C-alpha cells in the first residue's frame, strides 16, 4: 500500500487459535487512508540551476509512483540520491541535500516536498 501512494495505510490483524485442531487463523484489517499526491517540490538553497530542473530530475529519476505524481517517501529519497550522484558526476562534488521536510495538505491528500 505504501509503495502505491497510500502513505497513511494501517494494517492490523487478529489471531484466532484453535488448539484442538491445531489451526491458526489470521484476519487482516486494512485501512488504506487517502492516496497522497505530490503537489510540488519546493527546492531552495544554493542552486546551480533553476528549481524546476531539480523537480523534474527527481520526478524522472526515482520510482514509477513519483513519476505518476504519487507520494512515496522511499521514492523521493531515491530521486534525491540519484540527483546528488548526477551532480557529482557533473563536477559538483560538494552537492548535498541539507534537509527534506514534508508538508501535508487537504486532509493528507497532497504533500509539498521541501528540499
């Protein structure tokens, strides 16, 4: 669920044991929560290019979910690692991401990624 953009998915289970028949039954209760879309990437700092370049790079060089506009934290992290690697390859050896913050909007249905 989380890798499909459901950042607030919760999974609970109940266990029922029938000791007489040596049977264990698990019942899973899944609450998907809202599917979270990325509203925008807010890129600030000492930049060698426009913030739009970095936003597009992250979207195009991370997970499929990010490319589709869905929020998956691990996908954002992959995109940022790929961005740093690309900048290092271009000679910007001190490139780094200082911090990443996520601001959730509209009942957690949208997020602004602040880098």
